[in-house]
């Protein structure tokens, strides 16, 4: 079971934009992909890295700390909750964004096309 401490820690960490979030935000912001995105968007008790309300699509960027059991459980709980709200979640590792941004953007564009 995910502890409340983990949720509070996640909310605290979300206040700071990571290098990877900055990289992806430059590509998502200003409707660059034809959709308005929100960064660090709260959805009930959770916060997602990027969210496109018109199509109910959330993007999560994960670093190595997401390999820790407690963080994995939190991610699964959050994803299950968002799915219950009909929100599609796609996840990328930070290393994917940093090493292969074009492929990440292609995957995001493919998801966007499903909704439009």
C-alpha cells in the first residue's frame, strides 16, 4: 500500500521542473503539437507531468527513482486512478526523452491522432 508520505513527497518534488520536463515542454508548449497542454497539472489528489484536457491524455516522465518498489506502487495506483477517470496515461523514461526526443514526440503524436 502506498503511504501518504509518498504522495506528499511526490507533490513536493513536482514543484521543481526537471531538465527532462524542460526539454519536452519546449516541444509541447504553445500548442506546438496542435493541443493545449498543462504542465504539472493536478487531477484530484494526483499531479501529472503534462496533461491535455481536450483529449484526456496525460504524459508522465520517470527517472531512476521510479524503479523503487514504493514509487512503482504509487505510479500504478495513480495510473489506475486516472484510467478510472477515462484519462489515458503514457510514460517515458527521462533517458528516452534525452536520447531520442523525436521518437518520443512520434509516440505522443500517434496518441493525439487517436483522439482527433
